[in-house]
């Protein structure tokens, strides 16, 4: 397709994408849905159908949970040593490495993700994360208790049981392993409900898990829709825990369903409206590039996208000029093209939602500096967009748009910008750009968000816990914190020296 901004560097090769797995994966086998229903998954580059996928519903979730329950209650997985589970997870990671290009291509056609980034980061990053938890599987320890009475006490860390994972569409591979990696390492059995927009790679990972030696029933994948398959997972009486990543609105529904069924614990990674604060001592060109990266990575479809940009008044005008110039040079087009910097929104619904927010921004009085229009003659492409003259109470400054839309605002003092940055119902992440360590320390301790990045952005690492404050949810992905949320603590006490305990 023709690029909207910048220029393409000639022809490029689109790899042949073969969709090998389209059925549900339950108890170690690919099976049709009980209802026989299927749904279409579409290529956001064109809007055309890629494949028909088995549509899981409540009956299929029941079968998947039954398989997971049997695998957990009576199967070998939670009874293996951590070392044995770790070896299988290492084999799983090795198989991912062997299929990097195929997996990256699946996420490109299913989610519109940049193919080059998938090959270089997303898929290798998933293998890295899996190896991190494979290495942690044999390092789960309880504690010896120094009790006040003449008792010997200790704690055991045990897997929580059957876990339901509801995974979003923006990072199909990364989010799959954010959930599955630590849960499997802990010894849990899992039922994964991938997003209906992006089921392809999740089904491929189910195949690789089987090849790696993960026992039948331990990993089940049930594609389907949120109100049917997702709701069935959240409300199931035999699911011991639910982990959900997605919108705050749906997070409420998941939490309610969990509470109204068996009071299962829930972890939620929800929406964000992350501020990036640029102080006037910052290197201007570096700051402009960092903000561009924070806003437009993955076409803005990322929960921690830095979309509220606060720039100190001394450099504001020059920053706006340079930011607009850089955004206008972005190349929007086919994500298989290595010269493209932004692919399509994931589907027609998301595309139309982003365009509605752009219209709202204009109607509420923000100034459209660049972008703001669809581009291309097919597919779901939107130009990188910048608004200035944005007020804190405007819709585009408060709502999570999940698209390539930047809201630029001016501030004077540190105290003022702290207040502005915290003026949101969300608290997922924030960025700070400054050369002043005192300012960096003060602001990072004052912002109510789960991740603060100073002079960098999207600085994820397997060892760094990630999760939100406020209405961005609770519970951590990555790090040992994520492993711990799939474990529960049991206390064991016995008298010393046959001392009567009464």
C-alpha cells in the first residue's frame, strides 16, 4: 500500500504465512468446539479473512477446566521437582527460538505488529521470559518460623491450582507468556482464553508446549469471545485464580464474576494513561525521540503508552515543532515492510474508536498539529497524531485511546506537573526526562504509578515486576512477584519434644 507519511524504500518480501492450528487445544489435543461454531480472524493490513477459528464457549471451557483440574489434582506436573518442570520449560523456549520467523509472521497478520520487531524482540523476548521462570522453578522456598511457643513451624509454597488466563490482543505473544510462564513454573495447570482478534500464535504455542513435553491438561487454549468464553473462565467454580489483562471496564466484570462464584483471587493489569514529563534541562532531540517512541510504539496499542506529554514552558514551543516534524516523517504501511515504522490498528472496531477520539479532541478545542486522518486505500491505518492546547479535563487527556494519538501540554513547576501527572484514574507507568537527579528522584517518588522510567521508556525486563496502581489494576507480571502470585502459603506447626500444646 502507499505510505501515509515519509517514504517507503522500494519493494519488500512478504513471507508465506501458513496457519496450521485453528482448533481449540484441550487436554493435549486440538479439537472442534462442542457447538461446532467458528469465527473469522482478519488481517488488519487488508481487512480480509485469514482463517476460521473454533469458537469456544461455556461447554468448551468446562472441558478445558476439567482437563486442567485432573492434570493438577492427579497428574505429574505439580508433583515434579522444580528442576524437572524447568527442563521442560527450557525445551519449550528452545522450540520458540526454532520458530521465531513463523511466530512473528502470525502476530503480524493477526495483530498488525511490525514483523521486524516481532523477530527481534517479541518472540525472542518470550523465550527469554520462559527461561527466566524455568530457572526459578526449583527456587521456590518456604521459611522456618521462630515461634514464641515451644513449637516448630515452617511454611510451604504450593501452586495455587487451576489458573484462568484472559489475554489481550495488543501483544499476543508477550502477554501469553507474562501469564503462562510463571504459572507453569509454579506447578499450576492453566486455561488460556486468547483475544478473539489474535488467537493464532496462542494455538501455535499450545502445539509447542505439547512438543516440549508439557503433560496433557496442563496447558489448554480456548479461543472465543469475552462475554462467552472469557466470562465462563472468570465464573468457573473449579478455577482457583484468574489473571486478566485488558480494559478497566472488563476488569470489573472479571472481578465481579470471580467474587460471585468461588471468591477466587484475581490479578488485573488494566488501562493506562501514562504521563511523560520533559523538563527544560533535557536534551531536546533525545526527549523528542523518546516521546515519539513512548506514544507511537505498536501504533499506540500498548497499555503503558506515554500519551499525556507534559513539557516545561522553556522548551515547549521548540518541542512541539520538533515532535510534529518527527511524527510527519513516520512511515505508515504494511508491517512486513522493514522501512515501515507503524502498522495498522488491530481491527475495524479499534480503528473507528481511535478516529472517534480524534474527532472528540477537535470538538473539545484541542489543536490538531499533525496527522489525525486515516491513510491507505485498505486496512486500518491511521496517521500519527499530535494535539496541542490540551486541557487536563479533556476527553483525550483522560481516556485511554489505545492508538497513535499524543496530547501535548505545558507546565511551569515541579509541583504543578506532579499534580497534573497524578490527575488521572489510572496509574500504570510514567516517564521522566531530565538531567537533574534531584528532580528525577522527587518526581519518581511522587507519581502514583507502578513503573517509572527515567530518561528511557518501555524499559521492561524479566526481573522487573510490572503492574499498576489505582484503576490500572493490581498484581504484578514479571519478576519473582509474578511467580509468587501463582503460589499460596501453607503453615505447618508441630510441638517440640512431645510437649503438650494445651
